[in-house]
């Protein structure tokens, strides 16, 4: 087992413990969301600065615009996560745990299946990603459905769990590819070096930034209407 993999496992265990604690302690949730949002914003803007290195009025205006939009998005993202985790409805807390679990399993499934089966590359944007890894992300995410179904008493919920697993896993992969594209344009390997084995905070939550808001909106607003 390589040192890099050991670092990745240790960091992952720490992050899972932190995730468990924020479901219990609201003050820790607030602090964590603020820190993660600030660091993510800094790392994202760092990529933008490297991509748009030219110094002109149009480029500077574009950088300021992206800086503002990304700040607004991260603020809304944090509010959605806080609202979801602090929801008084016990079932919705389970829904939130399910969404986070999908994101984690999607990442693990992609890494494990990709390393094990290898095969054709998924895209030139990220040479390390394979079709087998993408399929593995979907498979491991959907395997959560039978486990979490035990918490619900409607048979129809099983289909919703499968559906949301596919959608959230897909968005996780697209988010990962989007940040990989930006890193490729910025000519950097990672967005930072804060998390051993993972790179920056943005490297760790890139998929969640896209997937969690959609998952929360689906659970909270769309599912009620169906």
C-alpha cells in the first residue's frame, strides 16, 4: 500500500467522522460550512486567476464577475446544506445522510472500479477516469438503496432511492469533470494541498457542489408533488 493511499484513507476517515459530528452539533456545522466555503472559494478563484492570466479590462471584469457568482453560489450551497441537516423532520435527516453517502460511494466506486478494471478512458479532460470507473460510481451508489430503504415504509420509495442515486452520482461525476477541466486549463494537478492524499478542499467536494443542491431540492420540493 502506497504512502499516498494511506494518506487518502486517513483523510477520508477524518472527513467521515467530521461529517457524522455536524449532523449532531449545529455549531460545528456552521463553523465547518463557513471554513469549507471560504477555502473552496479561494481555491476556485485561484484556478480562475491561472486560467485568465492576461491582464486586460475584459479579463479583469470577467474574473470579478466569476468571483461574485461563485461566492453567491457557495453561500446558497451552505444555506441549503445547513437547512437540510438541521431539518426537524427525522426522515429528512436520513435523506441528507443518503445524499452524502451517494457522493462518497460514487467517488469510492469510481476509484475502485477504475483502478481494478481500467479499460477505455472516459474523456480527455481527465485521463485517469475510465468508463469502468464511471459505471462503478453508479453501481456502488445504487447499492445504497436497499440499505436506506429499511428506514421507509413505502414500496414506491425504493424507486425514488434508485432514481436519486443515479442522478446524484451523475452530477458528482460531472462536477468532478468540470473541476478537472478547470485544473487542466490552469495547468495544475490539485486545487490545493490542504488535505493529504486528496489535494485541496475543492478537489474533495467538487462533485458535491453540483449534486447535493439538486438532491436536496428533489427531496424537499419535487418529491412532495409526485
